[in-house]
C-alpha cells in the first residue's frame, strides 16, 4: 500500500474564552494556519488537492462551508476545494485520517488536514441550543433515547461514570490536572512548543505565541478549591479541559508528491483506527480503539514512545493509562487540554503537531494519539517520526 507522509504540522497557541484570539473571525484564524503550511513547506498552493477541515460547532461564523471559508480567507487559490467534517472532538484527527486515506489510495497527492474552533464566537452547543430555543427540536429522537434508556446524552455524566468505573476520586483527578499544568508550564518555558506554533496577533496587539490557559502557579489546593460540576461529583472545571480558541493544520502528501515538489517529511502515518461504542458512558471508547489499533498494527503499547490522549476530563487519560497499562512518563509529556485548552474541532491536528514535534525533539520513533468523542466514538492515529 502507498504511504502517507506528514510534511509539516502547526497550530496557533490556545486562546482563553474572550481572550487573546477572541477578535479573530474563526475562518480568518483557520486561514492563518493554512498560510503557515504553505510558507513553511514552500509547496505550490495550486497543487493542493483538498482541504479537510474539522469543526464541531458549525453555526454562525463557523457555519456555511466553514472549511471553504477558511480557504477563501487564506492565500490559497480559489481552485483549492475544502470540506468540513464533524466527528465531535476528534474532527480534525479524522481529517488527518481521511487525508491519509486519500493519499494512500492514490486518488490525491497533497491534502491539508486542519481544524478550527472559536469557542468564544461560536459557543459550544450553540448549534443545538439556539434551535431548541426556537422550538425547532434537538438532535436526539425519541427512538434513540428509548433505545438507550436516557433522556439525554451528556459528556459530563460520561466523565463521572468513567471515574467511578475505574476507581478515581477527586484527589486523583486533581493531581493529574496539576501535573498537566506543571508539564505545560515546563514545556512553555523550555520553548518546546515554539516549532509548532504559528504566531498571530492577539487582542493586546502583540504576537500570540504562548498558550493562554497554562497556570504556571497552579497548586493542588487551588485546583481542589473549585466546586464540582455536579453535587457530590468528582469532575470540576479545574480537572477538565479548558474552553479554547484555536486552529491547527497538517500537510499530508504521497511519496510521489515528496519527490515532485522537493518536500522533506517529518513523519509517516503508520496506522489509522476509528471505533464506536456505548454513547451513554461515551468517553471510554479510546481504550477499545487503542486495543484494536495495537492489534491491527502488530504493535504493543511498549513499542510506542509517546502518547497523546486528549484531556477532555482527567478521568479519561487516567482510565486509558490504567486499562492499557501505559507508561505514565510517556503520556502527554508536554501537558494536555486541562492546561493548554481543547479547541474542539482543532484539537486533533493540534495534538498531532505536538506529538510529532515532541517525538523529533526527543529522538523517538513512534507516537500514538487518541481522544474521546461525542456519541461514544474514538480515533487512534499512530505516527512514525522521521
């Protein structure tokens, strides 16, 4: 089978809600990472076959062919098409997998996988809530709700269910959250993110180059002081991912394109998996997806040098680590979404950028990326750094 290579992977630094990136129209922000790929790789933009853009809240400024609007806001020619996809939090990770599949099938040679999300300007769930407020109904039919014996599906309930199932109390989740902040703070100070970040002008008029949500002074006491989201629960805003504005992108190409355009790859796509599971507990699926990916790739978790497991809630990477038997020192080594933010549809390619650059900085070979997704789905991507 033909190979798919990553030539470059970039992201903006995360912006807090109503923070440094709040002034950016999301199409313009996504257009900036498309421009950065062209600038950094020297690729002829007219040679790009497609742009696959992940976005979760496809409403308002992120509605009406958001991916195409990002192309129109960029310096790419209008001859470059685009499509917008929604696999919930895994949207741009799925964009990577679709791009890789297009390249591996031989139907396309140069594809950009990307994601964009302004959680400030297109608030989470607004694509549902605004319709419900107008009496237009919601996404879950009575047939679906009756099948699963619930009145709604909730990621917050799912996160609590995962914590209870795997035996994690509030202190365990808070300690993991503290570790995320400490690792992200150390990585920021050491310049570990510099290579992957695309500078854009922030609300203060200065280049925005550092993730805004990292709390360099975080303590276990300050995290524990935050009230749980539900009475008697263990999930709080402090041990869950931060609302975040951001965009990210990766250039995925064939071996033929590498030669024809004089490109140098930074990674190779080694394996792709996506699975679906229980939509009620919802967020446990990365465990099953990882097991399937390892089996199908003929690998063991010990063969993987670094893992990026999205920190939607602290209970998810903790449960994954416990169930898979993964080395905690290889997990989210530069922190995760609890500290760095989770810009929904942009997180997949954001994590890919961080994973590849972390592997290369350490001289390591294989990395595995996975995340929980609404509806009980999960993607797993294994890459080989070059």
